[in-house]
C-alpha cells in the first residue's frame, strides 16, 4: 500500500473491525489520533456490508468519536490507493490477516496471499506479529533475540515470519522506511465496558473464548489439550496479555516510530512475562464468573508446545510500556463482555 507520509496524526488501521484492531482504535481515539479503518469484513460482523462493522459502531459509542471506515481488501491495490490519496496518513497499523493456525494448514495459499502484506511504498508501519515466529522455544523466557522462523510449523506462523523478513529487507534497502513488529503473546480479555470483545466465528480455536462460551452455556465443556506436559500441572502454559494492555502497546509503538531517532526494523515482545497453565486459567475464570467450567482432559493438540512466555523488558526500556492487568482482570472483563453478549456481535 502506498503511504503519503506526512506529519499528520492520521493513522490507517487495517483490519480495524477485528478483535485487536477495534480495541486499539479505542485507545487511538482516546489519545486524539484520527483513525481511518479499513476491513474486508471477512472476520467481523456487519449488518450491512456498506456500513462499518458492529465492533466499530460500538467503538464510536465508547469514545463518542467518529471513525472513517472503508470496506476495502488490503489485496486490492487500487482501492488502497484511493484511501491514501484521500487522507494524509502518517502511519499504518497493520492488523488485517487470517489468523487461524489450524485453517492455515488446510488453506496455505489463502494465508500467503492474504497475510503477506503489499509493502511497496509503506514508509512507517506498526505490524501485528506473533510469538509464533519463535517456533519451539530454545530458551525461556523468550527475548527478541531468540531465533525466528526455524520452528514455524504452520503456514500462519510462516506468514508472520515472512512479513518480518520482508520488512527487514525493506528497511535495509530503503533507510527512510521504518517498521515496528509487535510480537503478541496470547491476547485475551475485553474492553471493561463489556461493549466490545473477542467474537470468533464458528468454534473458537483459542482457550479464553472457548472457556467463556462454556460459561455462558454455548458449549458443554472445555477439552483440555494435553495433561502430560512438563509444567506445573501437566497442562499448557502461556503468557496471556489483556487486550487493553496490548492496545496501549500500539500507542507506545506509534510514539516510538514517529521519533526521528527511530530507524529501520525493530521487533518488541508484548507479553506479561508470566505464564499460566490451562487449569490455572480455568480456575481464574470460575472465580471471576462464579460459573463452574466443566472440562475433560484429552490428548494433546498437534503442533502445541508445552510452555511459552515472554521477556518483555525490551518494550519496557524502549517503549516505556508494561502490561498492567492480571489474569483476574482478563477473566473478569472477558466474562462481562460474554455475559452481556452471549452471541457476540450478531
Ligand atoms: P481478527 O480476525 O479479529 O481481526 C482481523 C481483521 O482483519 C478482521 O476484522 C478481518 O475481517 C480483517 N481482514 C482479514 N483479511 C483482510 C483483508 N485481506 N483485507 C482487509 N481486512 C482483512 O483477528 P485479531 O485477533 O484481531 O488479530 C489481528 C492481528 O493480530 C492479526 O494480524 C493476527 O495475526 C495478529 N495476532 C493475533 C493474535 C491473537 O491471538 N488474537 C495473536 C498474535 C497475533
Ligand atoms: C492456549 C493453551 C492449548 C483451546 C495461538 C496461536 C498464536 C496466537 C494465539 C495468532 C494451549 C490450550 C486451547 C482449547 C485447550 N494467535 N487449549 N483447549 O495455541 O498458545 O496460540 O493463539 O497469532 O499464533 O498459535 O493459544 O488459546 O489456542 O491455546 O486446552 O479448546 O490452551 O493447548 O496450551 P496458542 P490457544
């Protein structure tokens, strides 16, 4: 996508109708950025394809601010050009992607086509990456210097790695281009208002939305994938991060990338540095919701690793960012969203 770089505070948010995008738009608007959101509505609910998705309508309610929205697919360069010609965009935050690990193994080409961004002409980009780029951890906690790409066993993880590698080459070849790659660990939770939250289509792949759907009665029980890992209780350990902490991390990244002293490509881990097991999350959710979460211990899910958690000290030093919300708040806010919206946005 072509970016008319200027000193404006106009931010283009691709995939703005999604879970991370919509929560980040709240923080951008509250910080007085102007937001242009684009989304092809492939994974967010909209009652009318010519209107902004329900998530962004609710963001406008939360912030009492207006969002300019275009139903645009990032793969359509001419539609993208029209957006850049119409608005003086200073930075792009690139959320738009397909994100199902399982689906990516069945539809690799769809993922390569959709997730490997058209980087021509982008001058200043904050990119949604993932701890998945680290593959199987060679050491823990994971720092940004951990090797990437080697253990990416699924096409989804490879798309994240490929885009980072393309970004590194772009920034090397064109010194005026800047790219911050935010490596998210496990985003969970919802805006404390309970008005927006995670609304996966179909059966949730991820733990937290699955647990919340059990709690609200949409699912009978949780399948715990593996109870024989070398962890505190045999179940998988992950670094869950509250979606609001994650969204604020994007504000800090925007501040950083806008500094003349920032150049080139730089990844930052966005995590809490604390791992929780599946059963610890179940227990925390029961406490937050007052609901019993029925579960069954079943076999491991192929491709899963035992333990993954971050060293986020580099983001603290460089972005002046630290995750502040704990697992109890993650569960409380998830439950408020899910209990207020048993069927999500639809
Ligand atoms: P999401 O599916 O809720 O949001 C993605 C949005 O992008 C959706 O609204 C979808 O309609 C849109 N989109 C997809 N393809 C598009 C295209 N070609 N053109 C325009 N819009 C398109 O997912 P999310 O959880 O908000 O994830 C956002 C980003 O963060 C993704 O890049 C994802 O890979 C990354 N990420 C997510 C997680 C997580 O666990 N949620 C973890 C690490 C990284
Ligand atoms: C967490 C833990 C499961 C569901 C994935 C992607 C990653 C990123 C975040 C996009 C694991 C266990 C899960 C269930 C379970 N997404 N689990 N029963 O696998 O760490 O990361 O989402 O970028 O790229 O790989 O997250 O929430 O799927 O699983 O027992 O029904 O919960 O085994 O230990 P994961 P998850």
